[in-house]
C-alpha cells in the first residue's frame, strides 16, 4: 500500500469515527455530558493552542516522557546485555528482576512523590520503572537468541569480548530494542501522565485531572487528544532513528 493510500485510509477512519460521534450526539443518542462531542473538543483545543496556555503543560509532559524514555532505554539496554552475556549474573539476580517486574507500578508513584517531590523527577522515575523492564527483557531475549554457531565462528576468527559485543550482540540487541521502544514510548508517557495525575502543578496529566475534578469531559477528551498526537510524534522520531541505525538490515 502506497503512502498516499495509507494516509487516505487513516484519514477516512478518523473522519468516519468523529462524524459518527458528532451525528450521534446531535441526534440525542449520546449524552454530551458523558462523552462530550468532537466539535466541542475541537473548540477547546483551539482555545488552548490559540491562547498558548497548553504549551507549558505540553512542554513539561514531553520533557518528563523523553527523559524517562532515554534513561529507561539506556539502563534496560545495559542491564539486558550484561545479564544475557553473564550466566552467573542472570542466574543470581534474574529472579529478583522478575520479582520487581511483577510489582504493580501504581503503588510506586506515591513513593516517588515522597522521595523526589512534585517536580518532574518523580514523574521521570516512575516512567523509568515502566520503560526499563520492557527494554530489559527484549534486549535480554535478543542477545540470548543469537545463533551459538555464529558466536563460535566469530571466536575462532580471533574476536575478543569487546569485538563480540560490538559486532554480534549489540546488532542483535538493537533489533529487539527498537521493537520494545515502540511500546516504551507509550509507557514513558503513561508514567509522566500518571505522576502528574497524582500530584503536580503543571502538565497535560494535571490538566486532565483538573477537568475531571469539575466534571468537564470536554477537557478530558481534549487532553487525551493532545497525548495521542504527542505519542505519534515521538514514535515517528523513534522510527526515523531505527531506520538510520538498522540500515544494514534487508
């Protein structure tokens, strides 16, 4: 399917959904108190962006999500490579990583608020806990799936540990890493928004929480629309980096 066809198909789906939603509200089939209506949401977005009031909130959430994504990715990549290349490390510490991954992340958010305050760092820390495990397990699996025959052949050619890491394990990990990043983008944003929802003075999550507090469903849906566009924008940036770093793949 060509790019033009994909754009036309995606646009058609959005127009169909929003048009049906607006029509159902206009006919009285849907109560705007509970679901608002697309025209009201568009007016709210136009007011936010026209007045510029959304930009400080959007900037705060974007910074928090990007910091959580980068830090969680770096930590997850390093830990995944270390555990996959060391059987002792994986055997001794692997059960603890699995145990930590099973903890509900939501219970950690209040602790991070106590430890790091209401600023951006509590949201970044919460986002890191979401991104880290997604990246860690994907990188770990990617390195473990490397053909052992290939590893032995590289060893026979005189490659040391550093060359094996650079030429074999890291390229194998990158494929799985970018696969996990497409999920990690959403998790990083979820961490930022949930942290803002629980305690903040700025951010898109804060706006959504304020709208919910006064039963303003239009503001809630408008905030969700902003977050959806933000996720698509960050994911598009990840895809560009992926294409550049994985040029060697057919």
